[in-house]
């Protein structure tokens, strides 16, 4: 479904390179990190940087696939401090969902020099080195018809210790596959006040509280009928969709909702004393982030 590229100056056998080229010719998606700007590129000096017999290079990969020209990186100096920041125009992009860079977002790795040359590229994050008067794109996308390409020049071992970069790559995978980028679990955790209007026009306000315990999402449902609490069973939260079931000896309700910020809307399938049906519900988060 997705080609993930993280390699540096390697030269596949001819048949393998043909398969890689066909992947892109067929318009399939890719996510690349760090040295994916020169994954199959030759270099005039140094041993092992030329394709051996029966193997192939792809020197123009950066320009043809990533829509950018890679020309090396800034070296290490005592006064070098690389700081990343989200591009203002990119705020709201789904790949940036849940990405909260610190005020001083230090990047440990060398900053790559990358010039965007494709007009279809969208830069998401830039990084600067003040002492060099340098500003470079470090994360961007390219959309060509239905094909989706994501690349970040970040991705060293030290970079990948950054929580926001981990989340960025996860989001990019979903985006490249043209699937909804999941909201972070924090989007659902907290207390929610729900509203349901029955067939007689009366509005009821049950509630649900979601918490994270031992890496697992848990829920406690508060029924409007008796104000008692019941565990939320069969609970799942995928993308922006939350589903759970609560039951007592005399009733069962299954909620299916979509979360948008601090609001949720959806449907309730119910079985109350044998009376079965479906109705709509809405709700708002009253506590939690």
C-alpha cells in the first residue's frame, strides 16, 4: 500500500529498480525520511558510491519524486542551533494534527539544504540556523493527481527521539494512504455531556468519561435514567470515530459518533425493555484537553 524510503546511496539490482520506478509511474504513495533525498544517488568521490554492474542509480530521485533539489547539509559548529517551526500557511493541514512544537524546537541533526522546485509541493515545517542566516524546508508534501508524496529531511536517531516528529511521520503515513489522520487519544479523553431527544420530545443528558489506563482507552457511562455508572464495552477510537456500548439488566445502548474538536455527533442504537430503534445524539466535552 505504501512505499517507505529510508536509505542512503544504495543501488538496487536492475529488476528491483524497475519495480521502484514502476511504483511511482503507477501513481502510488511514498513516505520518505532523512536520506531519502538521495537514496539511490551516486557521488564522484568515495568508495561504494557508484552503482556496480547489474545495479542501478537514480540520481534525479529528489527532483523527480520529492520535487526538490538536495545539495548537501550544513556542518556542525559550536554556534549552530537548528530550530524548527510550522509554516504559518500550513496550519490546519491534517498531517500537522496533534503536532505541538515547543517554543524552542531544537533539531539535533545536521540541517539539509533543499530547494523546492515543484509548484505542487506544500511546505509544512521549516528550520533555521540563525548564525548561518539559513532557512530550509524540512517537511513537505507533493500531490500529483492521486499520488501522495511526503518527505522530511529529519529522521536521524536523535531526531526520532522527538515526540512531535514521531507523530508527524505517523500522520504522514495515514495522509499518504488517503485515510483519515487519527486524532490523538487526548482528543477523546475527558468527560462528555451527551444529549438525546426521545420520540416524545423529551431531552435526556447521559454522560461518558474516557480515560487512558496502561496504554488502553477506558470509558464509564453515566445513564440518564438512574444516574448510575456502567462500563463502556467494545470501546474503540479510530480516526475521529468513537464507538462504545453500555448495558444494564433492562437496556443496552450502542453509540457511534464522530468527534470534531470538543463536539461529538452520531447515532444511538438502543434496546430498552425490548423496544428497539435508533436515534441521533450530540454532545460536548466538559472537561479534559
